[in-house]
């Protein structure tokens, strides 16, 4: 059995509820449909019975949507249900994505009592004009108090930030980074804003009602994060992720290492034994199918050995440590140099990739062009 075939030790649960849909968001969720929360929990309980028996995990991740949008009693039901099927191993990471708006002490207590030991907080910005444009529900000045309240019960707090927002100047981004660092989080994620198909932002962009951030400025913003966060003691261990020592997201590292994981809920993906599956993205379709005893799976794909290996190239290259050549061979049965062909020496020559101590990884220049580099290995 290769590591790719092993039984998952990680589980993702998708919680598809938000107060409203932010204009740039294309995640699987319903906004303003809290009437579906009960049916969702009922369907989730049924979907989890597919496991047949509880499976101990090292990481359990609740993502969304906004998991903490659930009222406290429903949040507690969700935690109890998940822990019954995924008993955490000693020292397991249990992480919940949360938004500052509405994260009150009662919900924080529910999370802490359920053993949640990591909170990923969707701060995005400290500037109210940027937050308004992103259609977020909180104000920048509210964030420090929320962080302190969470920290009293759950000290391991990651902050998510967005750069490249229309109208966001380089100076505003620098201030947001500085304010994030001042809050002493254990982890910071920085994402460039993307205009996804079907979002309100994309349609406003097409109509000329929104202007993209200048590409050069966006690169400078990313470069600033890569300079400032390490100077403040964070290690850039993935393209968009920075952690204090000992505080990497263990759950996300499972994805980037190409290890197997369970996934439950609408739109959730799972990967085990070389098979990748994706649940229906429509929340109501997923609920109706599960409650009717039908399969919630929309896509199922058996990856070829080479397909798995190529996907692993892309995932591994996202990591600061890149591809560990010997481990890659052991995990996939393929030699990366042979798989890469002429693209590898070219990228090394161009300074987009670099080789160091048996690893091949993105060089700093390559991180700005990561998608272009990845495209040549899939
Ligand atoms: S809060 Fe997050 S998940 Fe919810 S709509 Fe906004 S961006 Fe999407």
C-alpha cells in the first residue's frame, strides 16, 4: 500500500451558510436560507453513515460558507455529530473557519468545548472602504476585540487577508499587513482577489463597473507580504500561507502533500485510494438527494498513476519545501525529472524553479508566475 492508498486521517466538513453572498464569492453556499440548516444537519448525519464506523482523524476541518453562521445550538449539534464519526486522535488539529461578524462568546464557548483548537478568521482587510467593496459584514475596528475574545478560549488563530482589491492602494495593504501582525496571530493567509465566473464581481467587471487592481501593484502587494511576514517571524510554508513555528495548518498540509482525506457536505471533495470524488455543489440538490437516499456524488474520477503523480507535482510545488525528489518517487513510483521533461531545466534556467538539498521548489520569481509554471507539469 502506497501512502496515496492509505485510509484518510483527515476530514473536511462543508458548512454552506452565510448571511449574504459577498460579490466575489463562488463558494458552495446559500445566503439568507437559514431555514435549511435543520435539513442540512439531518442530511449530513445521513451522509456520514456512509463511513459505516467512526474513523479516527489527525485533522478535522470545518469550512464554508461560514460554519459559525450556525446558531449556537446547531453549531453544537454539528460538532457533536462530526466528533462522533471522526474521533480526534490525541493532539489532533480541529479547525473552524469563522467570520468576525456574529462570532459571540456563546459560539466561541461551543467551539472550545467541542475541542476546536484552531480558528481561521476571515478578516480580509482592516480598511472599511475595502471591506465595504468586498461586501463583508464587519468593520476593521471590530477585529481586534474579536481576536482577543477568541484567544481567551482558543489561542491558535489564523487571519485570512485579501489583496489586489479594486481601489486598494499599496499603502492600504501595507497597513492591513501591519495591523494583522500587531494582533499576534499564529498564522496569516494572503490571497489575491480573483474574479470567478458567475460572480457579481465578474459581471460588474464585464460591465466596466469595477476595475481590476493593476497587475504590477498586485505583484508588489504579494512581494510585500513575502517580505513583511517572514520579518515578523512567520515562515512562508506555502504560496499563500505564513505560519509561526509550529503553527502551520496541518489540515491543509495534507492536501499539499497529496495525502488522502474525507469530505462531507455539499460541494465537498474527497480523495482516497487514487479516486477523487466531488459532491453536488447545489446545497438543495445535495440535501434532497441525501434525504431521498440517493448518492450526493456529482463527479467521481479514478486518477491514473501518472495523473496522480502530475497532480502531486502541482500540490507539492505550492509548498515552501517544494518536491522532495526521493519522497516523490516513493509516493508515486515516478521520477520527477523524467516526468517533467524539458520544462524542468528550462524553469531552472529561467530562475522560476530552484533545486536545493534533494528538493525542487518555486524560486521567489516563480511564486509570481506559479499558475504558468504549474500548467507545464499537469
Ligand atoms: S463570508 Fe466568505 S464564504 Fe460567505 S459569502 Fe462571503 S466570501 Fe463567501
